[in-house]
C-alpha cells in the first residue's frame, strides 16, 4: 500500500468583517437596492417564489460584498488544514469502520490497512503543520 503525501498550497480567502461594518451605510445601500427590485407582484407559484428568493439573496450578497470590509483568516482557524487532509480523514474513517465490523477476526487484512493508513494520516498531519 502506497500513500501519497504531497501537499498543495492553499489560498487564504478573505471573508467579511461584520463587526467593523458601517451599518448605517449597509442599511442605506440595502434599502436602495431592495427598492430597485420589482416586488409589487403577488407570488403564486413555487417557481416564482424561488426566483424572487434567489434575487433577494443575490441583492443581499451584493450589498455585503460592496459595503462590508474584507479581512484575512481568523487566528483561531486551522489554517494548516487542507482538502487533502479531509479526504484522507474520510478514507481513514471508512477503514476504521470496516476494521471495527471485523474486530472479532484479527486475521483480516483490513486491520493492517487501517493501521498503515492511521500512521500515514498522522504523518501527513505532522508534515502539513510543519510546512505551514
């Protein structure tokens, strides 16, 4: 069994900082954009309701993007975590479930696979933290 330990560098995404937002400006901009929506019609079908819900969501998201300042990652987030680690974690959980279901049969190969995957996963976490 061979485990790929290569890592890809992740791009840190910016997210809105709602605490430092100028809420007066946000409210004014949101009210102006909501007035631009043609909401005077009665919604009779689920399709129209979903359409107007999408328009409302798009308008609110646009106001947030325009008026709320963006900041970098939060200090308490696991910045070293990657999608590769998530995938390996799921693989390890599957192997652990299979090993647990055959716990009364210690000769099964799944126990060796699970042990090797667990060690490789631990090594991958250590390497990822070290490289971060």
